């Protein structure tokens, strides 16, 4: 275990301190300009510790397996840092606009509208770093044990057209739903009605497919491009990171509900809708695919095998760079 991994685990453990806060702190808190100060501070501190912990743990795992990471990318070229933050904000806006503003699938019960306006963009940029770090850690582990998979022929036009059609259709139907009922932005409180869940799920799926198609069209590395060469690790890493991070985060959130879910159909486990866990990989894909279009060099970092290994995870040479490159097909 290296220093980053140890410190990351320590911060993750410290983030659970929010569970020790008594319920009365959240029931009738003192407010400043409408904002419940103590709950926001307690939950914000816990979330910050957790997010930094995930980032450090991810960086430590990448270091352990000799895999590239976001920190290495920034150290190599510091100018990439603002690009990375821009990529995180862009992905966050896509997710928040679709699932929160239009879908009303969650809200932030302790926030006020003015606080939401201040925190949403930098918050997403910060949160995005932890999503990418967790994915890269899962990818580093899987690259070390991967075996070759079957190659799949994917025409770039298919995800591009399918994604555009799905996104356009779902957004059109959602807008028509609001045209009949009226629209109001509601990020901090529940509302009685929302568009059908499948429309929002289709919009997010369409956005992911569209981004994937654009990556193929621009001959940039992508998960579909990797699959064309028998490299299935990126998809598996998305699933692995989603399962681990979703379980830990959702368990911590059930105590005091820093965010609360609404309008998810189907059963729930420990108060969390089952479909929330199903949707986590879609969140990862949005957070990885969309910035891959925006941030120079990010597609190579996210979708290529660890340098020095081939698509099967075996020690190799320059073939590792070519395995996930769409330009090789």
C-alpha cells in the first residue's frame, strides 16, 4: 500500500463521521438566508472528505499498477487542468439538465436555490474528478488481469444516428409533457409529478450513444473502438467502479439524505430505488464519454490499455497504444 492509497482510505473512513451527527441537528436547524447552516456544513464536509478520498485512492491504485492517471496528465501538462475541469462541468450540466431539471429524479433537501446556483458547477467538476479516478483505478486493476475478448464490428454511423434519434425523440416528448403542465426549476424540493422515467433514461442513453458516435467519427479512442479490437476492459471497469462506488455512496447517503430521490419507479432497497443502482453505469458513461470530446488527450487516457500491456492485459510493447485506437481499423 502506498501513501496515496492509505491516505485515501483514511479520508473515506473519516467521511463516515457524518453518520455520528445526531438527528436533532437536521430536524430544526438554524438558518442563514434560508440555508440550514449546520446540516449543510456536516454533509458538505463528509462529501468533501469522501470525494478527496476516492480521488487519492484512485491515484494510489493507478500508481500501484503503473497505470496513467489524472494527476500524471496534469503534471505532464498543467494547462490540461482547466480543460479537465471544463470537461467535468460539461458532463455535469448534461446529467443535471436531463435527470434533475427535466427528469426531477433527485433533489437537494438542505440546499436553497441561491446555494444551488453557487455550488452546482464547481461541485460537479469536483465530483467528476472522483468518478474518473475510480474508473481509472478499476481499469488499472482489470488491465493487469484481462484476457482477450471477441472483436465486434461497429459502424460509426450506428451509435451516432441511433444516439441522435433517441436523444431528439426523448427530449421532444419531454418538452411536450411540460408544455401541457408547465415547467419550474425545482432542484431543492420534491414536486408531485415528473415526465415518465423511460423518457429521461432514453435521453441519457441517447446522449451517451451520440458522444460515442462522435468519438468514432473523429477517430478518437472510445469504448466502442476498444471493443472493435477485442479490448473489453473499459466497459468492465465502468461496471466495477459503478458497483463499488454506488453501494458505498448510497449507504452513506441513507442516513441524512444529502440528496434525495424521487420519481424512480420500482422497488427500493434500504430506501434507495433499485433503478438508481442500475443507472449508475449510465452516469459513468456520460461523465467519461462527454469530456472525451472536450478535453484534449483525455480519450487516450480513458480508453487505451495501460502502456506496456496489450488488449489482453499481457506485458507488451507498442501494440498497447494501437489496440484501442479507432484509426487502426
